[in-house]
C-alpha cells in the first residue's frame, strides 16, 4: 500500500491535473442554490446575554479573555436600549448591526456546538493559517503585527454574502481582540472550492489589516511599479485602489500554493453559474466593485503561483493561465476597454510587487519571506491527495507530519483531478482537520496564541536512515 501511495504521489507531482473542473464548478453551483441559512440572528437582548454567558465557558481561555468576555461587557455597557438602537440604525444589517450579531454568532456557534465537526474543521484551517504567518519562527526579524494576532473565530451564515471577514480593526469597535471569518452554511457540507477562499480572507484581509501601514505601502508600490512599466489605461489606479482584495489573493497563494489560485477560478465560475447562469469568469470590473475583475484575478493567481518556490510552480502557473484564457472575451475596467496583453502584464507586475518587494512596514522584509509554498509543502499535499481519496480508517501514521493548509490544498487539487469523488474528498478533509483541531493546544485549557511557537530547539537533528549518506 505504501509503495502504491508513493507511486501515485510522484504522478501527481509530475502532472497538474484539473480535468474535473466542470464537476467542481457544478458542486459549487449546487451549494449556492441550496441557499441554506444559518442560525437566526439573536436579536433578543436578554436572551442573548444569557446564551453568551453559557457559551463563553465552552471556549478556550484564549477566546474567553479576548472575545467572549470583552463582548459581553460591551453589550452590558450598551444596555438593552443601546442594543436596540444599533439594530434600528442598520435595518438591512450590513454594517454595525451585522458586525455585532456576527460576533455573537461566532461565540454561540463555537460554544453551543453548531455544525460541530465542520465548525471545528473550519476553525482549524483558520488557526493554522494564522500560525503559519504570525508565529515567531516565521517572522524572524519582523515585529508582531500592530493589531490582533489571535486567530480569527469562524461562523456560518449570510449565504448571499458568500465568504467574508471582519478584520480586527473592525471588531475592536466592540473591544473584541480577534477577527471573524464567515462561510455560507452550505459549505459546511458541500462546495469544496469555497474552502480555497479561506486563505484570501484570513491571510489576506485579516493580516493586511493587522500591520498598520502595510496596505498603504503596497498600494503605493503597485502604482509606482505599473507606472514605471508604462502600463496605461488607468490600470495603475485600478490595481492600487483595490489593493486590499488584490493583496489578499496573493497572500492566499503564498499560504495555500496553487490550490488558492485555481480554486478561486473554479469557485468564481460556480458562483457566477448560480447567479447568472454563466459558468465563466467575468471580464468586466465595474468601479463600485472593490475587487479586480474575475479575469484579472485569474491571471494574478497564475503569475503569483509562478513566483512560488516549488519545482512545479511554472507548470501550475501555465495551467492556471490557460484555464483563465478560456473565459477571456474583452476586458473592461470602469466601462473602458483594456488591451488583454497590457492587462496580463499589469497582473504580472502586481503579483511580483506584492510578493517580493521589501517593505518598510515589515522591517524591510517581503511577504514571500514570511510564507511561501515549497517542495516540501507540495510533497506533503501530493501524499495527502491520495489519502483523501481513500475510505479506510485513518491510521496513526497519517495523523501527523502536515498542517491544515496542506489538507485543504490537497483536497482542492484532488477534487480538481480526474475521476475524483468530491463527497469522499470533502468528508475526508473535514475529518482530518477535526483530528488536528482536537489536539490543537490553542483550543485546550492553556492560553496559547500560536501553537507553532511551542517547539523544542534541539542541539542535534537526527536524520532519517535514507538521509544519512545523501
């Protein structure tokens, strides 16, 4: 069995395979059209306070002290009248009321066991992505972020809004010391490619907002580099004004590898198929949209992938670019036609700038020095792709040696490959993430911010037998 796994792992390393893309798009579309709703908003002030008091004790001390207790105290200060006023001021619940209710949902859903397995799996990938970007080991020579470094809390709800986050500079309005991340409730059971969006929300928005001045510096550099390259058609202003979403896409690739880029291509197609009947990337980027046009985000992901450190980076980049090309018709930004070659070149410059520029806000380090996708990461993901497509019990040797990001990356790329059973892969992914969550020290009785910092520093590293004479 081990020999078969190794041969299959080598095959998956040689040939990026996305021949199951159509099935993955349909899987996303069906999940969207289910329109499953999450728990009802807790709008009864007294009942909510009682539930929060009960739920907080089910959270780890880390989240009791940084989220639950501060939020309860903020509600106490508001009082019933202030609570009702906030709801009245935001009747559509898109602003301050949505934030307040989402904080409550995060505490209640985690504390009351809503969709327990899926919630724990979701929380584990979020916690792992934070740990990979913020632990002391990964930020040698770089100060900790200015705002929250606590992994975000997760919730399910708001299906019409899709995946989204409230960064820590928003949650501080209620004295909460962590960001929040949301997925539509259907994605607790289906829509595998939606999980490729999690690094965009977590490593992107939440971390970008935690380092003061980082977004502004990236925006300025992107504009400078595009202008220096004589890129016209308003593209320097277009990309620079969308730096929040754009940098989040690139950070997703740094943390999840090619799965983040190709996963978003399929996810956008599935979303568009559900809402418009067209399973294609949109070529238009209206001025009111804070994101770049879908087609540009496809190219951005392709060119960011090419800059990763693993041997297959160029092969994956070409696959993603070719897949994006399939939907290319005529690019428009702000109702103005843009030459496709210039648009592609701009995406390449933007990806390079965001990933590799030395940044003052990061003590003269680049983002790809903090996190990247290496051959080791790809080897682990390749092995996990095989494991995720089996149905046997998870033996002890398969329960360690990898991170949650590897599991999600493997699930996305396995789902895109030929003859994949998406239900098996999805359920297997959640089971592995749940196992990891159950042993995560940050969710135990101690106050642990970054589990990656809990490691012994050995004087001598024993090599495996096969490494002794290399």
